[in-house]
C-alpha cells in the first residue's frame, strides 16, 4: 500500500485554514466565540498558522453536556479555534482515505448522508428476504487510540500530520468508561489502553469512518456480502436466509474483537425484511418507507412544549420554524402524507396562539 506524504504544507496554508474556518462556523455564526473570531479572522488564522508551524498550538478544554434524545449521550464541544484546526486536518486527510472507503458507507461523507442510506436500504429490502441489523456497543467511547493511530499511519507517512492527528486523539477528554477483555489481554490491559473519542468533534466523525473501514472491507471483500450498509456504527447486512446471516454475524463478531469492539447484544438480530427495518429514524419495508414511531413521539412532545412556551410568552418562533423545517425534510422521505398534514395542523395552531388577530387577518 502506497503511503501519502507532503501534506503538511497543504494543511498550514492560509487557504486551507480559511476553508476550515468557513466550515467550522457553519450553523454557528450567531455564537459569541464565532463572532469574536470572525471579527478579525485573518489575524486569528495567521496566529493559528504560526502556532502550528512552530508546534505551540495548545488545545483547550472541552465544554461537555448531555443530550437525552434519542438516547443519553455525552457531547463534548471543543473551543472554536480548535475546531478550525480539526477541520483543517480533515481537509487534507479525507481525500486520502476517501479513495478506499466503500460506496455503502454513508456517514459524514460528501454526497452521502442518512437519506441516501435509507434509499439504499429500501433497494436492498426489495432484493433480499432476510437482514442482519446491528450496531456497536458504545462505539465512540470504545475506539482504541493505538489501533486508530496505526490505521492512520498505514496510509500517511507525513510525520507532522501524524503527530497532529495523535495530538488531537490524545487530547480527547474522558468518555464513558468501557472495560472489556479481548483475546490475548492481560489482567490490566483494558485499564492501560487509552480509549474514546469525543462525540461532537469533526475529527471524531472522520476517525470513526477510518476505524470501521476495516470492517467494511471485511464484510464486502472477505465475506463477499452483496448487500451491506453502514452509517457510523449502525450497519445492516442482507442475505437470502437466516442461517447464512447467523453465520455472518458470528464472523463479524469475531472480526470486531480485533478492533476491540463488540456488537450491542440487544440490537444485533436477524429477521425477515418483511417485518420492516428500523434504520436511521425510519422503518424500511420492501414496498415502502415509514417514519419510526419514536421519532414521531419526540416531535409531538416538542409541539406540546411549544404550546407551553407560547402560553408563557417565551416561544422562540425562529427556532420553532427551523425545527419544523428539519422535521419536514426528514418526513418527506417516508410514506406519511396524513401524518405530515396532521402535524402541520398542530404546528399552525401553536403559531395562531401567538399571532395577534390583526396580523393573522392580513
């Protein structure tokens, strides 16, 4: 395998840093730290450039918080200047690794995404009668730093790029503890190995794809599976029969041990595709696609919260409008015309409750 070098000058170039800053600010331009950085963006980027060139850039502490939907997760937000460096690093690494990523890996890649993954799942559900649905238990907290660094070094030979990537990895804050023993481990190995990447970093999403690229090629190249899709740590494998997929599940489980990962025991099942596949917020059948019930429940709960906020006079209408637009963009990919009309009616009722009668009649 040919390793790629001479990437450092590209990373620290002003055009790359400016491109990274534009990516980092997307959707966050109203935040104080972003506005302060953008106020004198050229000077800030030149400071980052100098720090990277002389090796004095110091990553700051993470701001952490917990989200509960759709499940409890620890989110870690790096300082804005660090996020610019993260994007600058991804700008030069992604083209190198993109060449080897399989077509059916859909997370955090240009031209891919959740809706493309669901459409592909729908196509496979029409072709195959059985499916293995799985995800990896505590994926981001379980990512092994030594294994990830070795994977990066297999394709990158620029030592300064590898040192910066290692710096980003080693600066990861403490994640949810995961203690697992794997074949060949000694008593203290699980405690001695550094693990975990913060959910929220651009680099973490990219490194997650690098980490599981080996799984993608194992399934498609070694097992010769013709129907396989992965989105972050959720993946589906399609086949002709239950026994075939049960055997594939065992081989995948054994392979994941080489990455010091384990499939989630309660979410790794084989079943007929006619039952519908819960995948990325949808329930996918061979004939059609529905919204997943829990997503609908969450949106209805949010509408109830808007009603309470409207009654208290604290409703953020712009935030509500963005939430509704996002939900409509999600639901339009499913066969849910009546649901969409009903939920729009409830949203309109909330709007009417905060719109003065004279404005509503214009």
